[in-house]
C-alpha cells in the first residue's frame, strides 16, 4: 500500500531527526505509561468493527464493575490475537534465575468480550458475547518489547453481524499510508471514553522511522506517526487494520499489526502480524488437543452433576 508522502509526514520526520540529536526524556512503553490512548478519534458504531475484542477484568475498587484493560482482534471463532504484555509479567533478576524471565498472570476474572462498544460494564448485554480465557500462548523468546504478541484461546463465539473474525496479513510488506486503529480509552488527557474509538494513523515506511529503529527490529514491527492521532496504554493489543495491501488486492480488511508501545508525541509501534504467521497457526494446532480435553472434562463434570441431582 503506497501513498504520496504528505506535509504531515515530512513534519514528523523533522521531529524525529530533532530527537535523534536531543535526548531529553525517558522512552516510555505501554506498561508504564498511563496517560495516552486513542486521541482525535471518533466513536465506532455497532457492527462496524466486528473483529474488535475488549479484554475485561474486574475492578479492584468496585467488585461489580468490569473494565477494558487491553484490546484484541478476533481471528477465528475461538482465537484472539493481542499483545503479550497484556497477560505476561516479568520477574526480577533474582527470581528469573530460578523461575524464568516471564510468567503468565492469573486468568481469573478476565474475559474476552465480542460485540461490545462499552469500555466498562456491570453485566452482560444481550448482544454481547463474554468468554472466559482458557489458555494464553506467547513466544518463548518474548521479552518486552521484543516479540510482543499472544494468542488467546476461548470457547467459540457465535458469529453474526456484530462478531466476525478478520483475516491476518501473511506476507511481509513495508507498509506506508493510513490505516485504521481502534481501542477503548481516553479522547484527551485524563478524559476517558465510555465507548470504542477508532482513528486513522499514518504508517511510516521503515526508512522513514529513524527514531524507532534504534530500539525495534522493523522486520517484526510497524511504526506509525503520533502526530494527529496517538495511542498508548489501554490500547495495548488493539488491531491495526489496512485494506487493499499489495498481497491482497481486494477491499477486505487485513490485520497487519497489534498495538505494542509508544514514544509519546512521536511514534507508536505495532507488532507485525505477518512475521508471526507460522507461530499463530502452530498455536492453533497445539491447542486443539487442549480444547478437546477441557470440553471432555466439562462434559464429565456436568454428567456427574446430573447423577447427583437424580440421587
């Protein structure tokens, strides 16, 4: 996908060059930056983004409230793509020696919700589909910000106009142009949106993104300009979607990136989905057996429960 570079993009390059020679602030990543989300976007409408998943958890300060902590993209009836750092935490150096560098968070009270526009919820609405997450797979080589991608496995959704999977990019492309990002979060500083927001962000070709190349391998990441629109914590795991890429001449939506991190006011970066195609499909094969085991166990439990009721 190629477009003529605009004055906005040239301005962005000038700012990047400035920061190359003027290191004046810490580089922030999503797990530690709580101020930014989709800015200068607009509310999404029902069925407009049927692949969007809201990853919700119970609020510590209000036991009856669930809020969206990350986004995700539905890529099959039972599989969601998101950022690894939404579910994986890092051990300190001492613990890492014995237990490994990363560990998976407890999945209790965490749900993958499809067909919803709401950021917060107290109960399921009729058109929403809430699913518990029974497994999370992430690359063994993951160490934020490297390989920041994860595959979530849930019990299958019922597909309809509000809930549909999206195709994933399968071949590498040096994207350049405007593509769609969506997420739940702030519409301005400290003003949180109650609904799903969407915005078009400018993807920068690899050679137009000097700031990020110091820290990110762009074979595995996509970089976007933060001028005009921006993303940050809370949008982690959210989908970056393009249409009519070189590998797909149709006008269908293609999932090309998963929101991973940002340099506030400069660049955001997304995990490049096409770099992990084999990994994603490999996870699916491994978890088919896990899913059958869980289903069998659930059926056995249900049968035992029925026998007890009859007694």
